[in-house]
């Protein structure tokens, strides 16, 4: 695929394999994880786009098991880090130790890799550790490397950080700073299961059986599919739509609605637009399509924008959550390319008629 929309036979075959693999992955995960299909699809889309995800949900919803099982089905190495208040940065990245050569007696420094050296890293309860240790993840998430003793150590690729956060118990926790939240492509909400799903969970997990999942994709196929995501063509009006969604989250900007000015303190930055387009491309591939449309942008808008919109005191008083702001934008920002070209978004927010 190219920017002009040309699709090679190899790319078409890769898209077909990915669509079939997505169904097999969902089936394999169903042996261990009951329900949570939207969560699984969002995690798959983020991983195909090369992004990290933050899973937010109450304890006991199988977030850790979901991530571990997903890594198994993708044939990727897995590492789990339990974040605690006494966790140090070196406990994550690794440390240098003095090693002595018994034959010569010479001493030299040797780097011992930390648990972050894996394809899929589960940062469990990331908000339970101080900012100094949280910051140890920033370089790894952004640069795919760690620096220790003045030396850079590249991380294995592909590399994903899937972090979990408990939204209920906030005593003794350290909220993630906005700069670190922005490194996560998606914030995925893990909700309670339905009545039937909960019945199946209890029934399935009390038999003593340990289901085994099969590997669906290889390490090399994951890398190939990540490259394929970037080659998915996107029309200009779809890119403009993603940009407008982001720009309309910023209070005080030209054309911003009164709703945003009233309830939003800070809006999303340019990285959100990049993730909207990449997430839309990945979602299109998972659906077996070779192009991404505005419906794909809309589908990933919530996980991309909800942690990048900082609401103010008015929103807290009126119980306006970031998801409500995103829903408002999806209802009011125009979709079609003609509307975006012939009439400003500011005019649409003010209710002006189109010529």
C-alpha cells in the first residue's frame, strides 16, 4: 500500500492473514478470558500500531491474565513488574555489577538486564510507585532503550508497555503526570462483566482445569504487520477530521465551543492526532480493510483522547467526565470532507448555516 492508495498483492494477502489471525486470537483468548471483546480489540489495535496502553479497572477483572495470554497468542516474551512504593528505577531497567575474571583477576562492569527487557511488559499498578521510578519507563517507552552507566541498551522489538491502574483505591498512590500519560497511545477501560459472562467466569475458573492457548502469530509477523499499518492509505479529509477532534478539545482556541471552554482545562496535543490516525489504520486492518475512514477515527477516539483531556472544577461539579467531552465532540465535529472544506468548524459550533 502507498499514500496514493495502491495496494500490492502481498499487502492484500497480509491484510487477509491479519483479519483471520484476529479472529483466531479472539478465539484463543476466549479459552482463558470470558467477554471483554472491546478491550481485546483495542489492545490489539494499539499493539499493531506500535503503541502502549494503560488499562484502568477495579481489581479482579483479569487484567494481568489478559495481558499475559495476549502475549502468549502473539508469540512474544512477557515480563511482569509489580509496582510498589519501594521500587527503584534500577529494579526495572537493570544494573551494572562488577564481574571478576577468575583466570586473569581482571575486573569489569557487566550489565544485568532488568525485567523491562521483554517484548510485552506488564507494569502492574503503575500508580503505586513514586514518580522517580515511573520516569524510568519514559525513556523505554519513547526511545525503546535504557541508559545505564552512560551506556545505551536497546530493548527487544517489538516492545509494548501495558500498564494497569486501580481507579478506586487512591490512598498511598502517585497519579501519573500528564507527560507520562501522553506516552500511552490508549487508555483502555476494563468494566465489570455482563451477567452471563460472570456466570461463565465463575463456572470456568472453579473446575481446576488450566486451559492452554496456541500461538497465532510469530515474532516476525508482528513486525511485518506493524510496518503494514503505516502503509495503509488515509484520505486527507480523514486526517483533517482527526486533527479537528484534537483541536476542538483545546479551550480558548478559535472556534472552540462554549461547552469546551466551560469544562476543559487542557486539551489534547498533536500526538493525539498521530495516534488517532495510526489507531484508525490498525482498526481498519483488523476488520480486513485496506483503507481507514472516519468511522475508524471515531472508534478509537475514546481510548486516545480520554486521558489527554484535563477537565476543570466546573466539570467535577457537574460530573462531566472526559468521556462525556469526547462524546460531545463526536456529535458536533463534522465528518464529511465537504463540510470541512466548505465551512469552518467554528461556524458549525455557532450554528451558522452552510452557503
